[in-house]
C-alpha cells in the first residue's frame, strides 16, 4: 500500500503550521494543504520552503475567513466574510465561485510553491455546485484532487477525469483518537493500492482556540502522528509513505 497522510489547514495559523511541520519532520505526515486566505499563509509558505519533502497542495476555502477576490456577494455575509456552512453554495453565482477559486490558486502559484494537488475546507470541492469547477481547475493545472465522491457511487467515481486516490478516509477526526484508530483506518483500506488519510495536527494558539470548534483534538492528533508505535507499525507493514506527486 502507498499511503498519503495529508494535514489539512496549513496556513490557518502559526500554531497549526508548526504542528503540521513537526508531524512531517518527526512523524508520518507526508502532505499538507494550504489555506491561502488565512492569517498564517505567509508563515506556512516559509516553512514549506524550508521542508521541501512536504508535499503541498491547496485547501480551497469557501466557508472560513475572507475571500481573496473582490465582489463575490453570493459567497459572503454583511461583513465581507465567507458565509458559514454550505447551504448557500447551491444558489451562489457559479461565476463568483469560479472567480474566487481561480484567485486562490493564483495566490498559491505566486508563492513559488509547487502545487501537488487540490482539496478543500469542509469538503466543499465535493459539493455539486463546486465540483465541476474544481475538476476544471485540476485539469488546467494537471494535478490530482482529493477523492470527491465521498458519499457517491463507484459509477460516479469512474467518470472522474483527473487523478485521485483509490481510497480516502476522513475518519481520523474526533474526541477519542488513538494510534489504534489510525491503524484501523489503514487496515480498512488495505485492498486499495493508494490511499489518503485526512488529518489535522496542530499546536494550540489564539487563532485556533477562538476560531475553530476543533481545537484540543488537534494536539492529540499531533501526538499520535509522531508516535513511535505508529511509525513502527507502518515500517513493519511495509507501507510506503508518499505524496500526491507520486500518483499516476
């Protein structure tokens, strides 16, 4: 099995960034996805350039922080920030969604980092109003996307026109995580040649504590993802840790 361990929310804050880099340097995280619209963006770019073995993709955002582009009222509230949740996306102007996602990708490319793949905050890339645009972006940049048929059928998956992994899990998340939680996820996907596990390691800082409903759990994830027991399991099972750059 080839395993991509992706850390979401790179760029959210300095605490998140430092936790992700430690989970890569001292643990099993191979990849991260960058939020270009958040306060820790520049800090994350600097860290990524210091750690070139960390694959970095983009974490497209439509539900957190403020937009990169101008004049996208169908996506924002009265204060100019993205609306919470996804209910508004079905009625949002498609041209505004597309303009914003192009702007976010433009900011990523301008950072000088190599784009390895595309995923999204709160899985908005899998939303029916967003996925066609994301697939167009992925084709344009010739990069994979995170498995978008999270709740779909194999028939839908076979229609995908860009690269993705055969397996994906978003279940390493919650209040009761252990090393065995991670191991069970790996074993449940043992029949797939290439899989991705989504993670959220971090150190706590003011931005996480005040802005995220998922806070202390991130430090538990960091502890697990750097645990000697987990690294030994991956070694013993001959699991190959890779990035999205190694798809295809």
